C-alpha cells in the first residue's frame, strides 16, 4: 500500500468531494424536469472499486445512504467487476436489486487506469414518470410492484462507450414525459463524464497508489469518528414505536417498532415487532430501511465525521423479512418514504431516551407527494409532480423550523411562477398554517398550506400523504403537531378527502388545498416564555384562541 501523509490525504479528500459537487452542479444546470432542476431530487457520489461510498455531494441522504449498498449488491450478484469495461454505464431502478423505488434511476460508471478500476462514479435521479397506472408513477393504491411502472434490472445502458439504443428507447417508451426523462438521463450521463474526468485528473496528479490509499484511509477515519461519537452515548437498550396512518388499502395503522442497543462503540437497531408488509405501497426494502437508520443514527450521534460508508460499519440493522421494513417481492414500494420517515422518527425517539435534552421532537415525517395528470395543448400527456414538507419538531432549546425540508429528503421548493408557466394550474394560496406547530416550552415548526385551481378541462389527481391520523409526537411533555388535511372545493362544496388517492377525477375550476402537519412541541406548554407567546401572536403563528387554550392566561 502506498503511504500517504496527512496533508496529501486532506487534499485528495477535498478533491473527491469537490468532484461530487461538480457532478451535482452538472445535473442541476442541464436537467429538464422540475423534479430534478427545481426540487433537486437527485444525488451524486463516488465509490471505491468494491462499491463503498467514499465521497458525496450535499444532496439527498436517503439516496446517498443507499447507493453504496445498491452498488455492492450489483457487483456481487448482477454485473461482476470483471465484466465492466471502460466507458460502460450500468443503470437500474429495481428496488429488489438494491434501488429504492422505480422513479429513482441509478447510473454507475467505472474509472479505469492501466486496465484497473480505481473508482466508480454514480448518480441517482428521481425521474418525472416511468409509467405505471398513475401520472408521475405514484400510485398509492398499487398492490404489487408490477403496477408501479417500468422496472429496469441492472444492465449496461452504455457498453464500452456505445449507447444501447434499444434499451434507451424501451425506457423512453414507458414514460408519459419522454423528452424530460431523456433530458434528465442525459444530465446523469454528463455528470458521470465529469466525475470520471476529475478522478483521472486526481489520479494522474497524485498517483493511483496514493488515490487508493487515500480512499481506504478516508473510510477508516469516518469509521473511527463514528465509533468515537457512539462511545459518548450511554450503553443500554432503548425502545420506541411510531405509526404510519395506513397503506391506502385499509385503514389499519402500521407499526414501526424499534429496539436500539448501544454497546461501546456500536449500535444495533432491531425492528422485530414491526407490522407485516402492507398490501399498499408504503413498504420498504431492507436497503431503504438501512438508509433511514444510518441517517437517524448519524444525526443522533452528532459527531464530527465525513458521511460515507465508513460511518455505516458500526451500525447493525435487524429487520425481519416479510415486514414493512424488509418486504418480500413483489410488494409495492413507491411510497416507501412514508415508512422511511417513520423509521427516522422512531429511531430518534429511542435515542431521545439515551440522550435526554439533545434530540428534538418529531418532525412532520412524510414526503407529501402529489401528481396531476392532464393534457398539453397538443394533446400529449402533462405530468405535474410536487413534493411538499411541513414543520420540524421543537428542539429542547429552540422552536422547530417551519415549512422546511427535513434532512432525510432535503428537497427544495418549486417556485409557483414556474409551475404555473408549465402546467394548467393557478395558485390561490401558499403559506404557513397557524396553530399547526405542537405547543410546548419550545414550539414545533408550522406546516404549510398550498392551494391551486385546475385550469385544464379535466385532470387526474393521485396523492401519497400521511400524518392525517397520527400526528408527529412531542417530547418531555410537549404536545403533538397538527394533523394534515386534503380539501377539494368544487363549486360551493368542500370535500375532505383521505390522504392516499389514486385516479381522483378533477374538473376545470376545482380547487385542491393541502395542509401539511406541524412538528411536535418540546417540554410543557405552561413553561413557554410570555415573550415567545407574544411574538407568536404578533407573527400569526398562533391564534389568540389557541394561545389561551394551550398556554393559558394570555
């Protein structure tokens, strides 16, 4: 092994992270769909030859924590490294081959030097539509993965630098928005080219041996830092449970139960006791559940470490097969984020017992996904896909953030003007929802409301919402955040609908209003400072009636 001094190690480490950021900027600047360009629902990362994540851009933790496991599975069971050639690009979206759900297409490209793979660069993009029963490929009422869209097994989209046009056409022919899908795929390919070029530049400047030594040392340092952070947490076993409202098929709540055992410098997270896999599409594969666990443990540990595969080594996950956190084929999984968020809030709830006064109350805990299928002026399909957020849980020392994307999915806001210019909708209201944050000594963040009118002759709405029945929990006497709601106004009537809809027919002039949940409160509401209550009243975050009801004497 080539020796490497600490200064050179830091130079290479930062160069690899910068490479991932350059890949990220490439996708942002060249992508076509609003899902990628505006919401930034994509990720870029760099791996060693064994598939371990060495560096990553600041993008989507739920993606980044799963890409390495997907690549390792791909190398072990589908496309062994000996079959890869310079210029190859392997793609997949199959959740049962390590991906997450069908709209997320992963692409990996090896970087060769002197006939040897020294690195692999990877991208993941959430694509606007890959077929299936619902526009945007989000059908909350799917009962098997075959209903959710085109499923791509691990295969070479590019073989030795030459695109497989038959596969390429097959992918595009299964999308309602083939031009946008093609544009975003091209962005992924361009980002891989940028990544491969930068890795070659780094290897040429410092030497292949130094690059490989640096990647090994980077992983070792992250592992050591993660173990050190875990070591500061008290040993013991801590249990918690939280619930998904339902799967859209039945009204039965879905239990996510966890037992977190801290022992020295390791953590074991055991989901024994969680509900069986659901009929509906809220199931998680094991790779998805691991991603959520890694995020929650890293967030709770709060150490000073670079996020990569080294951080995962001290964390073990036990998830019985056939449960909602480790489903069997062919269970539907498109709404895996509903349970994924719940894994995060459940693990953090357990860690709050180990680290009292350091873990916030529950955040909104759901990616509020809705899709509208309608027609463009030329009669071709139009897909409007949106993902909304809610309020963060209160921290022991400060109020929760309002209407702000939580770290697990880390999405950006879609500008209303851009949406109106691209789709047949007009926005009527968008803002914070008063009284939605959970009362407490520190208040939970507020959820938002987003209301729009359909301007097309007709449309078909699908919604994948959550926290309509079981609110985000408060901690240490804090009260839960408000529940979400979906209201449809037609003429003079208002209909309050369920959280998960598929194929809901809209007419021109119908108004859709989504209200997202707020975060849980922390500590007793009677201990909230008068100045804080006065400020909430002045800002309109809390109404006078709610202030009297929850805080008293106002």
